[in-house]
């Protein structure tokens, strides 16, 4: 901004200095001058036009129009930022800045004393019916003669009491049995007593200890083949009774179809099948016994000819049977209201669903006409909001850290020279934070940096707010699109999970399908070939000319077989930090006679998302690679994995890493799904399962940097340097929540942040063996095999890596888990590897054997170009 004035004096100065910033906001030009006036006078007048109201039982706030009318693009408002921070310092600020935690807790509605109920439980008790111990026998007849429905919920029934009831003999026609919330715990007793009730159609054993035995369900389903509902879920045998139960035909007063016509489902107009674990809407029983007569007559769906409202939410419907599902739904000719997961078994497009079912008037509570007019491909306005949850014992800071992802926004600072590597996060003030999401938003809000002195150093951050539609009714809610400009091509539906309860079953299915694909992948291992040891030294013995722009090579390469040159045209070896593509080769006049320290498409190794993709394609999911997802394309699979782990009570801590940044920049450890999704906004990332139980050294986390020298990728000829560097965290390892913000606890790269804490290789091996009573040679051999597999995978998946004129050096970072198995962290490319080696060598007094200091780089060049295998070993 060299041409910028020292001080902004008028609107012309403002418009010139802020031209790029104004364009980035998409603020209409007609509002630019109004924005300048408000910025220069620090006018915050939004409070005169809007009001903030509580909603969701006080667990959220919303913004409403307090004036009579606000036309589209008629005005712009300044919104202040209540809290601005870099993520690693968030917890520290909440604890140390006076009043900050109290204000944020109030703004985010987490300042109460109670522990709110989970949003998933807001529908109340899942019991389908309520009744007394008396049964549903009708007309004064004896109970034994008719179908019976028994309600025995929460009566303290234990195994002995169940036996004494003798239910099978007393109620031979028992059709529904509710034992929810009792004390049954012996599987054999429950199976023996309940399994004799062969006429059961529904059984509830929810919240009984016996369910800890996973075999109970399978055994009962074998003994009672007619069971259609088990623990609120439909069994694979569900049919007329289960559908009638959900449609209100069968209940405690009418447990069978005696009082109904021969086609009892004909009377159903509304059918709620939500959360019933249904995989197929038309199972074998329904097709044969209910729908077949009508299929023959061309009247598919006529078993329920009056059905107008159908709710299928929350079911893991098989997406492979989408066509059958559409046909089945088309058979319900009176169907007007449909509720189904989007994305789900019918896809991600609301419009396509409506086109397939033209008789619908409402989809997920939204008018089909509104959906068609707006052109939306997903329905996010009908999703239930994800509200903050906390325990009364949680501190204000902990509550805020959990809730803040519902409110945060972000930007990066940049000037003419570079972009700031670490993003800035902020929370708008109480008015701005009350703006809730809508896919039909009537307002737009975006960050804006005001530069009163025309320079970045004087920047003051605000958000600007303006109406994008006419807001015509006083009290109308004012909303913004949290994912403005993000469509399904960028995983909009999945990303909404950060703010809303989206259909978990859909994501779990996506994860399972992906897992099955990984299991089916494993390329055959290539035969190992003994590496050659030929030298490329000219026969006349003159030294090889090396051109380099890497200071470590200039300083440490001292072998007489090599001589440095400043002109790349005179060099035989180009060892550079630049990307040497065909254009660069043409400019420098390079040919095949020049050796270059890069392999073609080495990105398949050194970029984190490509590395995971390469290994997945070649080996599926090997034990040495943690579950890894490219968030730019695999967010649905990651959400499914996360939800399944949460459901199973498994470890659920993850680490997010930018695709191509080193030194742990913008790297975060979190167990919060909303945080994972929101962190996508700061750049492309992978999300990898965190190694929660690493092997420790003196109670501290550590990793190992191995140096791999590659002479050929066809055949694969790689060598491992005898020296590796041990990098230690500074703090003792813990999984305490507050520690996730402590860089020196969970990260080991202290070259750039924190105190250097390295160890001599030999000292580490000796002390590690003593501490853990293990043989390091066994661990080292597993690491060697893993590293070989990594490069074999790259060669198999990307044969284009082969180049006879390429030689390269890579760093491979490895962690050891508590079972002493290696885990691959990443592969670093040559320049990063050199920088790390420089710091590592400065921190290490000696290496392995007599390898130290400048000898390291002499070893690298000696191996790659002279065939000297001193201080290296072939893999």
C-alpha cells in the first residue's frame, strides 16, 4: 500500500485505500459512503433498529427488527467485536482477561447453573405407550382369551420377580411387553422367560442391565420370529403390526386387529416412522403380504391409500435401494407431507426429491413451492439447532470453549508482502452474535478492517451488516447464512452439522461404505531388489559441480568430490528449494544430464492429503496410518466415523493439519466436531485420529525424525540414515481438556516455538530401553518396514514419479504408540528437511556413531551420487 495516504481524510481516500477490502465484502457500492461516515465517526446505531430476544428456552438469542420497515440494501451498520484472539491463546485469555469469561458466557447463554438436557432428548420419553399393570382386555372378558398388552415400566422388576410372574402361562396371547427401566440383568433368565412368549410383536427392554450382553437381541429374535419392534427399533421382520402401531391403529386398548377390517392399515393418514432403524421401507413381509395384491393391480401403496403424512427421519435407509424407495413413495397417491433426512437415502437435493414426488406440498416442513422458487438443493432451515451443553461443574472458560464454535468468525491478515500464517478468530458483540442462520437469510455480515492511517498496523476490525432483502414486518427475525457462498460442491449439508443436528445415520453409512472400500484395496508388494552402488562421478575424476540456494548445503557440503557453483548451467547437480518444473528447467537450460533434488509428483508424499490418499490407494488402511480424512472431500465420512465412535464410547480426539504447512502452523487438537468443521474455514486440512496413547519418554510425548535418501523410484532404491533425531515435548503428557491448548504438551517441534528439547540418539535409545524394558532394535525394524511401505506405495500408485535424473532427501516423522508400534505422521520434502536438520544438529551434541555436524550432509551426497553407504543402510 505504498501509495496510501498517511491519514484517511475524506471518502475518496477511504475508497482508494480500502478498494480491495470493499470488493471482498461484496457490500453494495451505494453503501460505501455511508460505511465511511459511520467508521470515521465510530457510529454504532444498530441498537436503534434491532432488538435481541431470547429463544430456545433461554439457550439461544435471536435478532429481530425493531423498526417498522427496512428496504433491501438501504443501510449499513457497524458491529463491534467483543473478543478477538489466536486459537492457541483462547483459554489463556478467558482465564486472565478480567470480565471476558463472564461476558462471553452471557453472550453464548452458558452462564446458568443447571446442566441443560441434550437436544437429542427434547422429544421426551421414547416410550410408545403408557398404561398400568392391568392389561388391555376388552368388554369385561378374561384377559387370557384375548391379545394382551402389558405395561411394566420402571417397577423395579429383577430376574427373580420376572420368573415368578410366569408371563407365558398367564398371558399366552401377549402381543406387547414393556419392561423399560427395570433391573433385569441375567441374560439366560430374560431369554428363558421372555422367549417363551412366542406371540410377541413388540418388546421393550430399554435401560435394563441385561442389554450389556450383545447376544440377547439375536437370541430373542430367533425364539420369537414374529417380533416386529425390539427396544423401539423395527426388526427386519417388521410388517403390518409395527406399521399399525406407528400409525395409531394398534395400542394398549386395541393390541390386535379384531376390531378392524381385514385391511387395518387403510385408515392410516399419518405415519411416523422416525428413528426406527429401518433399512428398507419395503421388506419381504410387506411386499408379499401387503403390497403384492396391489402391485398386481397397479396400485402400489394402496395398502395405505389415505396416507398423507410420512416421517422417515433418522433411519439408516439403504441408499442402494433409492430407486425402490422412490417407487414405493410414489405409490402413496395421497402423500402430501414428507419428512426425510437430507442428505440421506433420497440424496442431497430437495429439488430432485420434489420432482420425483410431484404430489408433495411440503418437504421437511418447508413448502415445496418455496423450495422450487429459491432453488435450494438442501433444506437446512428445518434442522434442529445444536445448543450448548455443559455440566454444572464446568468452569465458565470450559463452557465457552465448547460453545464458541457456534459463534466464531475468522479472517487472516495480509499485506503486500505476505499473508499471516495464523488465522484470527473473533466473536461479534451481543447484537451481531444474535444473528441466527437461515438458508433464506435477509441480512449479510462480513468482517472489515478499517485502516485509518492507510497501513495494516493501524487496522481496526469490525463487522458490517446490511439487509439483502426487504424486511417488512416489525418483529421479523433477522438472519444470515452461516455458509454464504458454500453449496453442495463444498459439502454444505455436512458442514451444517457444526450448528445443527443433521442425520447421523446418513453419515455413518457414508463412513461404513468408505471403510469397506479401504478394506478392498491392497496392491501387491513389489519384489525387493538390491540397491546398486554405482557412482555418477565422471571417469576423469573431476568433482561434481553443485548449484544450491540452501544455506545448510553451502555450509556443510565439504567432500572434495563436490564443488559449488553459482551458475546452474555449469552444474551437474541442482539442489534447490525451488520447485523445478518444466518451465524452470527451460529458463535455467537444464537437461537430463542435470541431477535434481526432486522427484516428479513428489507431492503424493510431502502433501499430507496426497500422502494419505497414496497409502489408502495402495494399502487400504494399514495399522501404521491413523484414520485420516481430507476435509475438502471426505467430511461426511469423518462425521460418520466421529458419530460412530461417540455412540460406541471410543476415543474421539482428532488432530487437524493444513495440507502443506510445516512447523505445526494452524494445527489443532480437538474432540469437538463443531470445531473440526469450523476449522475448515482457515484453509484446506486433513483430520487425523489423534494418537491418544503414545509411548512416553520420562512422561513426555516425543516423535522421531528419520532421514530417507532416495536414489530411484523404479525400482525403489532408498536408504535410511543411521542418525535420527528425537524431538521431545517440554511438558508432561496429559489428556486434560485444558492441555489441548498447550503447545509444549502436545507438540514436539520446538525449533520455532518453545524451548528446544532434543536428545542424542544413542542416549535416547539406551534410556528408552531401560525405562520401558524393550529392545529398540525390534521397534526400529518395524519402523524400517513402515518407511519402505510408504515409498513402495508411492511408486505403485504414481509410476510417474520415476526419473533417472532425480535424487532426493526426505524427512519421515514417526511416533510410537503405547504398544510400541510405529505410526506415520508425515513426510517432509527437501528444503523443510534441511531447515529441520540445521536446528536438530545445533541441538544435538553428537549423533549416532561418529556422524555429526557437517558429516551429515557429506553422507547425504556421498550416498546419492557416489554410492557411498557409510552411515546409511538400504531399506
